C-alpha cells in the first residue's frame, strides 16, 4: 500500500474509535443513539471516501487540494468527537461521586 492508503486507513480507524468512544459515553445506549452515531459516522467519513475514490480514478500526479481539505475536515471532526466524548466521560464520572 502506498502512503495515501495508509493515511486514509488510519484516519478512518481513528474516526470509528472516536464515535465508539462517544457512543459508550452515553448513559442510556438506546437504539436511537446507536443509529444516530452510525449515520453521523457515515456522514463524517463520506467526503474523505468520495475524494479518495476520485483521487485513485485520476491519472495525473499533481496536488489535489480537495483531497487535502477532505482529510483536514475529517481530522477536525474526529478531534471534536474525541473532545465531546471526553467531556461526557468527565461529567459522567463527576455525577458518580
């Protein structure tokens, strides 16, 4: 695999871990929360997946700004989800005390 494929796989794995962490930080894990997290995960990863497909379909070797923006947006979403789940975990632990 080339470097781009490894970066994409790592990004998708981190995105999945972030959403799993968010899902498990909820007190009540209802089916609605499960399906909502699944839809948000698909919506968060879709721009990167589309841009990766377009990049591999192209024949040129020049820079693709759209692909870089898709990576940056996915990383920003992943960081925000991690921060949100961290806050929810902290609030959950404070209420237990």
